[in-house]
């Protein structure tokens, strides 16, 4: 666990990739998600608050600087780059962010892993791999989307006691996979707004169309379908959003707090299979377990490549392109991504 400077404040979010659970206060639950009972939510807040107090106290020697994984030079440079970023920018984070963080970390006991879920960065297939590692399935290829996101088979850090959560943060291998911010953003838009969606259209689509589309038709306002990328960008840049942020497009630095949690391994979506399989080898995963390459949803769609991203960015004015870049500026710096060529 790294103590010290942390990132900037995030807003309320909707549950993880395709409504994975773990709501922040004030969040609207998605389809298929069960309302969180008052007692578990109170426990989650208490654990997060107590963990933050622990982080602000001197750490036991056993947790300070203890490495649980030794990776190659490329991956070690990524870890060092983030540490340097955190020291340089001294960004602060409110207390509630840690409360959210403990619900983003998935625990895999057999191989002593903590995985921070980042939607649109391979999280569905990572959950499948965690299930195989934990003995819940024999192969990631026969695990359905519903089972991955709506089941309760994987445990999150907020389900543990304060003492146990603190112990796991100090002793388990912590892994994070990131993605180019613009690619992740466009991928989220395509997934949630260009296909039928029983949550995003009525909750986000209706609100976006009501505020940003002049003379919107009754049909559009009734369904929330048909949001354009330009309208979506207006919503993102609006300081008075009609509906809060969502974890599918919230900055990764706010989701997984790399300045608060000292991740042992930083993988990149751009080299997802290569990085993931290298990591699985490092932790001693079964040799026949390979990270799945299939696309979880909308498998016939073209993948969100740099060329696809450029196509969407050209739909908005240059000023808005710069403003979107500014919104994800810290992610670009923290994870060492190059500024896109507009």
C-alpha cells in the first residue's frame, strides 16, 4: 500500500461493466442489480473510512516497500512512472473515494490477487480468468456474460473485515489494467448508446437528449435512444450534468487510485493478451490458462481502434476535443499515454 498523495475527486457512478455491482452513495442501480441493503452499505462505508485512517497512520514495516511480484523492466518502469507522478503532482483525494475503491477491488485467494476492475479495459475477461483461478470454472470460454457480471461468485474487498482488508492490501499482489483514455471513452459510447440498452438509454439517454437536443421528438425523449457522440460529449463537459458520471467513462485514476494503492503490475489494454498472459505466468497460474481473446459483447462490431476513435473525434469541434483531453489529462500523464493527434 502506498501512502501519500492521491488523485482528484470523482463523482457518483453507476455500477461496473454492464452494471457490475458496487454502488457509490447516490448511485442509481442498473438492470439486474439488487438494491444494496442498508446494513451492508453501512459496513462498506465503515470499512472504507477505517481503512483511510489506517493509511494516514505510519505503516507497519511489513507493509512499507514490500514487493509481492518482480516483473520485467518494461512493467517495472510503468510502476515507477506512476510513483513519480504521484510524488510530483501531489493530488489530493476525498475520504469517500476510498470507500468506493474497496468495492472496485476483486479478491482471488488461491493466487493471492487483488484486481481493480476498469470497465472497457478487458474487465469481463479478467473476471472470467479470476473465476478459473479460484476454481469456479474450468475455462474462461464457457462463462456467460450474465454469470460474470450479475453473479456473486467473486468477492470484493469491501466484503472483508477491516483487519482482513488491511492485511490483503499489504500482502496480496495488486494488478491494474489500463487503456488509452480516448479509446476507452469511445468504446464506452459505442457499447452503451449505439446498441439497445435497458439501463443507459432510459437513465442517461433521456437526460442527455432532454438537455442537449433542441426540439427532440417525443419518441426520442420517451426511449432515450439515438444519442449522438456530440451530445454525449456535451454531457461529459457540462459542469451541471443532468445525470452523474459513470464508471465506464470515469478516469481510471479516480476508479483505482494508483496513488493510494501501490499496484505491483500495470498492464495495458493495447497489449492485453501479451501482458495478461505474462502476468499469469508470473503468479504461477495453470499453464493451460490463457487470457481469452474473444469480444464479450457485440462481437461483430469493429473494435475501437485509433482509426475508429479519430472518426468519432472529428464529429466534434477542436475546442471540445481539447476539453475532452483535459478531462482525462491526469490519466494520460499517469499511465504515460501520448496526446492524440486531433
